[in-house]
C-alpha cells in the first residue's frame, strides 16, 4: 500500500533543505514529510531524479527537478541523475495523451550521451555528491519471467488503474507495453536502493503514481508487510507542474520547446524566452530557475519589471549556457531593441551581394531569413504594419530591398512584430 500523502502545512518542518524547496516553490507532495525531514536531519540522504532520452536534448521544462537536485546537494545530500536508456525503449505514458514515438536503440543510446553531457555541465558529476546512472545497465538483459515472478507479483492491476496517468490514457488507448512502465520505474528505485542506498525519488507531480509504486515496492521487498526498518526507508517527493500565467505550458514558445541544446534553440532565443515571460511569472521563475537568495529576488522584482525580466533572462541563461554566452545574448538584445549593445550577437542571416544588386522582394527577404512564418503570414505582417527594415516600416508587399537600404555598417536589421529581429550580413 502506498504511503499516505501528508500536506506539508500539517507538519512543522525543521530540516533546512526541505524548507528551502518549499520557499522556492518546488514542493507539491511527499509520501511522509515528517519522516523524510527527520532522515535528512540525521545526515546525507541519497536521492534520484530520472529522465528518459526521448529526444537529443532536454528542454527547460525538464529542468525543475534538476534545479531541486542542486539545492538538495548544496545541503550535503547526494544526487543521482538516472537517464533512462532502458525505460526510454518503452516511454512513460504519464502526462501523454498518445503513445510516444518509438525510437531505435541506437538513437536512444546517442540521446543518452547527449543528455548526460548536458546534465554534467549543469550539475557536475563528481562521483561523490552527484552521479549519472543509466537504467539500461539493469534493464537491458532482464529476464521477463523472473521479473514477473519477483516484481510483477508485488503490483495490483486494480490499484494501478486508479492512478490518473493510466486512467486518462485508458480513454484513448493504453498499450500493454506502456502499462509495464510503472513496474520498471519502481524497479529502478528498488535497484538504486540496493546499489546506492537511495532513499528518495523526486520528480514532477505527474510522477506521483510511479514514485509511490517504487516506495511501496521497496517496502514489500525489503521490509515485508511490517514497517520499514531504519536501513530501508524510502520516500517520494514531487514538484508542481509549472505553467505560465498566460496558460501556456512551461518551456514552450511559438517555435516549440525551449531546448538546452543551442543548435536547437539559439542562446539568443533562449534569453528572449525569459525576457518575454508574463509579468506575473517573474518572481516565481527567479525562485525556481536561479540560485539567487530570496531577499535579493524580492528586491529585484520590487523594481522596474522590464529590468527584472532582463535580469531573469541573464541569470537563467548564465546558469544553462554560461556567463559569457549570457552576456552575448544580452548585448544582442540591447542592439535589437534599443540600438545599444553589439549587433554581432543578434540572430544573423547572410545574403549574397549579387542578390542584393538585383534587388530582392521584401516577402522573399523575410522568408529567406526565417522571419515571419510562411509567405502568406509575411504578407499579412506587412499589410498590418508589423515589418520593418533598419527601423523603417514597410507597408508595400511588393517593395524591393536594395543596396540603398543598407545601414552605415552595410547591413540590414529586419523586424517582424515587436520582438523578432534578424541581422542580415551581405556576403
């Protein structure tokens, strides 16, 4: 039986690590908050957070538990990032309305290495306070019959179907392959408990069913039907699923997910995502996605909101991409929006001198610079007065851009709407 959920407000928390997670907005549910707090007060607790390599890069929405990992590690606890090279072969149905696209094993293995490198830059796997582990190590050659006898016998199908992630999927169709996912994630927790003494799993709120299944499995395998003894305690802690104040899913933009990989989401676009978040989200995102002290955050958000957003963008970009890249993105943003800064750090496209010599239609120019969507979208943008070349609004859809439109540096700066800019360099 999964342990009873305990609302945090019913317990007086003395442990500073948990207090910090609560204060910064990470806290959602815990299987036994009082017990976990007491365990953390006794000394370092080994914990883990998992992610499946369903793509070549994590996006910023994946990162909330890893920010929590860094906070817990700062209080002396030991963090494990479990990259699901094994479970990624199935795909977690939690939070999904349809079955994930199946990837071949070579692609999954390649994704594992890329994600491991991203997390290493963010966490720093030192082999003492933080580790990277791949569950492929124990799942790849698992004997299915033995697994069913040893692990499957500990699960009730009736109970599994009460969890929201399965109940919602049953309405649209849930494959037997996906139905096994909860057993495998619970088995991961059990294996990490045996190998590393892992006592805590953390994750998003949509992982509650999978996490409590792991807690319950450890209790059954290590403690029988009696209470857990001191050597085999297990806990689960979840974080809220982060939504923006405007109703959009965290980490999503008009172009799609905000990836950590700069080849998928440029550092400039990453910076601009944070610069343009709703006003109501600024303080919340400072607490979740930066490591600034709370009193400093309060001081920043009490001032000019645009300056606060710029600082938020700089801080988050520094954490993910490094301070040097953040400074370049800031310079590019200032050049685009205020004419200050350094244009070389703006999003840049190239145009041949021969194309310009003959003149190029403004619709074609914007399309070639990937600014404005389809040509029909660009046409509407121009008609609505949302397109400009070097600050001059273009209202004629048949206008042609020539050398005469170059600025003093021999370049163009194109603007689509209020927030999209591209610097065009003539080659």
